C-alpha cells in the first residue's frame, strides 16, 4: 500500500504499464503544444504585451503627463480633463490614489503609444468592458502600442488593491469614430 | 538512539508503532489548524457576502481588513499547521519511528502560534490592511511582517524535525527498503517548503526593516518576484501534500496500491525539479520583464510540473480502480466507481478533491498562467476563482477527508456524528465548486478581485458591469454559505469528537476496506499483468478534451481584444 514501504525492493526496475506510458506521452506532448502556442502567438498573433519599459521617477512621469494634458485637453468632465492626443503620439496615463489621470479620447482605427505608470502605489489597469488587465508599478514606465478598433466608451477600473479608496478609482477612455 | 524513556503504543488498526510525543504534536498542530480554519473561514464568508451587491454586509475598511486576515489565516495558518501534522504523521508514524527532537518541534509550534497571533492582532488593529500579498509601497505595521517571519521560522524548524526523523528511522532501521509513497510525497512537500520559506525570509526581512525605517526603498517589482517564490511555490507544497493524502486515503479506505511506484514517485520528483520559477505566473502582465523570461519560466518549455499533476490524475484513480476491480467490481467501465464507499467521508472527500482539483483548479491554472491569456484574467476575480479550486477544493477538502481517519487513529476517538460526517464532504464540495466557478465567471466579465463595490456608488466616474456579473456574485455568495455550512459541519464534528467522543477500543472500522482484498493479490503491484483501468482511461480522456477545448477557447477570446504590441 501507499502507506507502507514498496513490496518490491527494486521497485524502480518494475516495468511501466502501457496505459500509463501512453498517458505520460500524451500529457507531455500537450505540454509542448502549450509552450508552442505562446511562442507561435509572439510570431503570428496580434495581441502580445509590450516589453518596452523604462525606469522613471514619479515626479518626471507627473511632469510628462501634465505637459500632455496642457497641450491636448479638449474638455473637462467632473473636473477631470479629457485629452485628445494626435494619432500615433505618446499618450501618458497616470495612476495615483485614487484616480486615473487624465481621461483619454482616441480615434477609432488609430494606433497610439500608451504609457502607463503610477506616482504612488501599485495599481491595476483594467479596461472594461474589453477586459484587458495590466499591472502598473511606480518607478516603471510601460509603453504599449494599441489600436482602438471599436468606437465606444471604455472605463478603466483599478484592479490592484491600493488602499481604502481603491473601489472609487475609475477612469475613462473614449474611442470616437473619425 | 531510542532510550527506554521513549514510549510507544501499537495501533490496533494498522499495527504501526506510534511514538507518543509525535502523537501529541500531531494533535496540537491539527487542533491549531482547525482553530485558524474556523476564524479564517468566517472571514471568508463575510468577504463573499460583501461581494454580493444586494447583501454587502461589511463597510469598505472592514472588507479590506477581513480579506487580508482571511488570506493569512486560511492560506497560511490552517494549511501549514495541518501540513506540519502531516509531516510528523508521514515520518514518525508511517515509519514506526520516534520523532526527532520533540522539544524543537514544540519550539516550532510555539513560534508558529506566536507569529500567527501577532500578525492577526496587527491586522485587526486596522492599519495593516495590505492584503496577504502586502505589495509595497503599500506599507503595514512592522508587527505584520515580524509575525510572518516568526511563523516561517517556526515552520522551517518543524520541517527540520521531519528531516531529522527520516534520518533516525533510516539509522534505527525502523522500516525495510524504501520509504512508503506517502512519505515520499511528504518529503517532496518538505523540500519545496525549504525553498519556499527561505524565499519568504529573503523578502520579508528587508520589508520588515523598511517598515521600521531602516531600509529606504523596496523595489515593487523585485518584491513581487521574490515574494511569489514563496507565495506560489508554497502552493506546490500543498499540491504535494494533498496528493500524498490522496494516496494515503485510497490506501487506508480501499487498500489501493499505486499502479507503479516508479511512475508515481517520478511524478512527485517532477514537482521538485520543475517547480517553475513560480513567480513568473504572477508577473505575466508586469512591466520590465521580457516575454522570453515570462514564457520560459512559466513553462520551462515543457510544462513538466503540470505533467506531474497529470500523471497523478491518472495514477490515483487508477489505483482506486485496480483495487476495486480486484475486489470483484468488474462490470462495465464504472462499476468500480459506483460501488466505491461513497458513504465513507474520507473516501468521498478524497475523490471530490481529486476531481475538483483537476477539472476546475488545474485547467484554469494552466490557462491563466499562459503568458498572453493572462491579459484577460490578471487581478480579476478569475484568480481567486482558480485558487479556491486548488487550495480549498483540492487541499482543504483532502485535509478534511483525512481528518476522518486521523481522529480515530491518532486522537483515538470515535467520530461523534457519523451521519453529519457522511454529508459534510458533499456540501462543502458543492459550495466550494460554486465559489470557484462563479468567481471565475465574474472574472471573465472583468470583475476585479479585492474590490469592495463594483457598483462604484462612491466613485466620481462610473462603470456598469453587465447584469450577469451581479448574478455571478450572488451565486458566489450563496455558494459561500453552502461552503461555510460544510465547514461548520466539519469543525463542529471534529471538535465534538475530539473533546467528548467515545474512546476507540480496538481497530477502527472507517479506516478499513468494507470488503478485504483477496489475500492472493495483496502486495502484488507494479506488475503489468494485474492492471486494467478502462474507466480511468475514459476519465482522463474527458479531462484532456476539456482542457484542450477550454485552452483554445481562451485564445479565441484573446484574439477579439484590441490589437497591441
């Protein structure tokens, strides 16, 4: 039994049953397929998380965000500026307790370099209802190249716990038809 | 050397020689485990009821406090105390040996209790609601980290006593040949525990120093990398321990033997050798790490640790099927399963744990741990949905199941309410399966984890989740009530039996197969001639097909989001 020492002293010399061998082989090959899928998707898939990251001091990131806000703000909503940057440009989204700053407006079908960073704690960028989720760290500036392919209103939820006001941290991203 | 003062008793059921010091330590650790399960379980219920928007019982700060304490008490305290009990059982009891350094084992116990109480007290004070993961720059009070460190040092000491016992048993020749498979599984768990607890110390000590002001900065990315070497690897301890428990229960209730010692032991070995750099699964959508690093470390190119679990997924039910067929249940594909002792809570709990762990926990874990697919799930409720299937439906249910054997064998008390024990695994399993499925469902709809209010009633800007998300959270709340009921049935029964139960005289009935195996086949295993497991082949085929379908469905979902690079 499994709770007593093996009856056969030389258990490692016992043959393995064919059914077990086949299952091990099938499971092993499935593992290789799953590994292959991740590599394949990097080569041929269109949805891979960017590796472009820079170290950044929180005050530097704050300054870059403010520069963009002062240049491209088109309106305000509940005191939060909505920024409409030109397609293809660098867009800075700043996370802090407990807001995403500023709100963004993209043009449908256009590609943007979206920068993510935090100036205080860790936050979680969760774009709804699309459900893309990316961790946001203070001190690291993550640059994604995204193409907004559907015109509608998106919300950015924070999905990393960031203190007692965490559940109030909601931002907006609008995609407008051109 | 064993001295005359070392006292033993002979177990009338198994004939094993039980060291009384080891027995007392097993009792102490098991009792502590159950106390923390009670506390942590109640916190979990309050969390689930708060997530249910129509009920929403806790205010925000209490919710985050309860969630922090829930994770700590059940994931760390309940499970590790119980695992220490399993380590002592798998070494001293199964090997007929005395326990090494019982005094050190008591020091370990004391350190773990002090650490657990300290962290709990600090969390309950209210200004250390940093979640179990305590990601910096979020900062807890120093006592939070200090309690964790003391707990880890205690657990490491207990692991040391386990290894010492193995050495003593070998030297004093208390067993012949190789250690039993269950002990082998426990050794796997203990080796992984050393790596895990060391990682915990490496990250928590500087974080403690940071919290008292002696270190100026903890890099949040570095913290996560090292912290998860503890956080995720420790789940591999649980897997090793509960797989060992599966083999133990199958052996004790049915006389089941592994089909092949070689295959089962190799599968355990795979856990140690290919315990992926487990942090990688938690850092898949993190900045600053390359895709190559993520892809390689999440799989080591071959998924060999997953292979280990898939092997056990066949060999454990295969061992049950073999034992049942030898007993004469040979009709059709599944007579062996239909005629299994479903009324024995140890067996029922074990088999439910096996099925739920594989289908819910295993598949969702590998899918979520795929680099690109993680974008759809990271930090959503999908993550807790997954790990409730592994840690609760898998580990906790298996530990509950073996308790029904531990109480008569080690505590030498009869189970006080046998009918309640019969129903308990089913109720708990239904509840926990619901929790897992509905949290995963809500996560698929984008509902975040660790979030007090998805109606965003206090927020400046709003987002309306689809009605299905609300339904999922309501069903999650109902499932949590069922699971809490199952948990209460377990705790009440165990506490009552241990405190007021009738003492066991003679052999224990639950721990013995209803029909004994024919004498001729006992002891013959690993022999090709005797293995016929068509039912198990069907089960694992269904498993693989579900796995493949679910895996590719998620790639399909991924292909529908915004193009990004």
